[in-house]
C-alpha cells in the first residue's frame, strides 16, 4: 500500500472566483482613479440669470444637448472674455439609446447676439459661455444648459493620448496644413513633422489640430468645420476602445477643460462611454450665402428659419417644426439685410 499523499487539487471554481476578484479590484482601482482625476476639471458655474433657453420643441425632452467650444487662444488662455470660439459644436445625446449627433455651427454665421448682429464666434469673446450658449439657443431654438470649452493644446494632448488618428490628406490642403503644423509647434511646443505628400497618415496631436484649423482652401469654413468634427469623432472612437489610455493624460488635459458639469456628471458619462455611439455629423447652416456686409464677409443663412426647421428634424426627428416668435423676428431681420 502506497504511503504517498495525493496532491490536493484546487477546485476550478475557486480559481475562477479568485480571477474575478482580481479583475474587480483592478476595475475598481481604475474607476476610483478616474473619479479622482475628473475632480481636476476647471468647473465654472454659469450665471443662470444670463442664460436664455428655448423649449418650443417637445421632442427635445428625449435628448440632452451640450455646447462644445474650441477657443482660438494664441496664448493658451482660457479666459471667458476676449477669446473667439474657433469651433462651435452642438452635441445632442438621445437619453435612452445614447445615440450622439454632432452639429457644427460655422463660425462666420450671421446671427443675433442679444440683439446685435455679427458672426456667431464673437459671442464667446463678448460674453463668455453664457452669451455664447444663449446665442445658440436663440438662433436655433435650443435648450442647451451644459457646455465644455477647450483650447488647441487640449486637443493635441488627447490625440497623442490615443496614439494619433488616421487621416487621409489631400494634395489641395498640403501647403496650408504644413504651415499650420509649424504654427502649432510654435504655440504648443514640439517638433511635429510636416507632411511630405498626399496620402493616409497617422497624425500626432499638433498635426491633427493643424489639420482641423485649415481654413483658406476650397470649402473654407464649411470644410474646416467638417475636419474638426472628423478629428473629434476619431479621438472619441479610439478613446472609447481603450478608455484606460485616456487616464494617462487626464492630469494634463483636465485642468485645461472648462465646463459647468459637475464631477459626478462627468463621472457618469465616463462610466457610460462604451454605450455612446456617434450616429451622424453635419454642419449648420446647410444653406447660406457668403456675402460682404459693411466690408466683412459673413455666412448668411438662407433662411435662418428653414435651416432651424431642418436642424430640429436632424437632431430630434421633429417634422415641420414651428419656430419660436423670437426666431421669426431674427429671421426677418437677417432677410431685411441680405434678402432671401
């Protein structure tokens, strides 16, 4: 009879439970780290007495709308005054499905800024996020109350954090792109290479932001807004696949983000990032005339009313939206300046 003891075999269920505990601890650590890092965001409450919202479209109750501003700050300043919004994007999220639609508002669009008519990108410079958001709401009949503002450096850091983004570079923009890359190296620091020829490249942060800033080529501001949406969507898609990559850059990026969203709100969005899906991206106004008015070129919506009706159909599925009385007045004043 053998006296050799049999080795005790560990039950496979115990191994699985042990692995699950380890995974749970790792996830908890990541989540806790993310929550702490989100506390570094520059939270800036809005003066609600200055905020104008429009709630004429009942379908908007099924959506949460945000304003995203990219400010044209040559010094890196995040001041609420004196910085024009180089990029203006309405982000509309359907509450139940988390489907996302993006609507760029072209920076040269001629609108009412609290009764003064000028380019929409002036609103942020004149009155910070309160006036900028109110201007969007008044001229598009929207109910935006939440916003986020970033500058060039933040976007460059985000692109670098996700390992760059793949972009097809057309020969027609090559000269302008390389000029902007050199400019971004000067503003942000770094030595990002210029692009030698047309083709598909993985762009780093400075290169990607330079790509999104190109304006004086075919398509002008409309094409630039499309490139801005493209860069943001590609950052989002890569970050969504590997959110832990974003943790590495949060300490640098988050203090440069200005928003009125709380740490808890941002954390809930972080937890749901896998559910968000960008379904479409378009630009406003769809129909416009580029005309010189008192010596300056503007984009005049043709007409503002018809473009707003189309915006509500695109964003919220509203058929034959009836615009507000204030938007009717704004529409008529724009028509009186340039005609239909």
